[in-house]
C-alpha cells in the first residue's frame, strides 16, 4: 500500500511539473543568469583591484553606483 501512495505521488508530481515546465525553465534561466552576472562581477572587480590603483577603482565604483541610482530613479 505505501508503495502505491509513493508511486501515485510521483506520477502526480511529474504531471504538475509538465504543466509548469515553462515557468520552471524561465525561472531557472533567470537564476542562472543572476548567478553568472554575480560571478563575472566578482571576477571583474577582483582583477580590477589587482591591475589598477585604489583611486581609480574608487572612482569607477562611485560612477557605477551613481549610474545604478539614476537607473533606479528612471524606473
């Protein structure tokens, strides 16, 4: 009896997953994109910190922050 309940639950879960496959695919793509952007941003700033003087990095970070703020205001 418990095996039948598990099998039924698995079949029902697969059916529901097929119904929302597009949603799962799109949300997975968004999550992967966010993780990739964060990773690339980390690598970028890590390399920049080793290749440029602190003054240049500070100005670049401030400029990017201002640009992000202006973009936020524009929404």
